[in-house]
C-alpha cells in the first residue's frame, strides 16, 4: 500500500466516523468531517499533509 492510499483510507474513515458520531452522539462531530475536508483542500494546494509526515515516521508505507 502506498502513502497516498493510506491517506485516502484515513480521510475516508474519519469522515465516516464523523458522520456516525454526529448521528449517534452530537452534530458537533460534523466539525471533524469539516477539518478533514479542509486539510485535503489545503494539501492539494500546498503539497503538505500532516498524515503523510506521520506515516513516513512510522515507516508503515513505502
């Protein structure tokens, strides 16, 4: 698995988790989905993604 695939999986999982928690617990969990979306947009423009730095430090992906 590549780092890019890992980031996509992480982002998708966090959005789904956010939607489930907002439905079950509180609508404020939609802020998590908003943060994930904003991070994806900023990384598209800047090329910097915090999750990529974490994955590289963990040496989990190639």
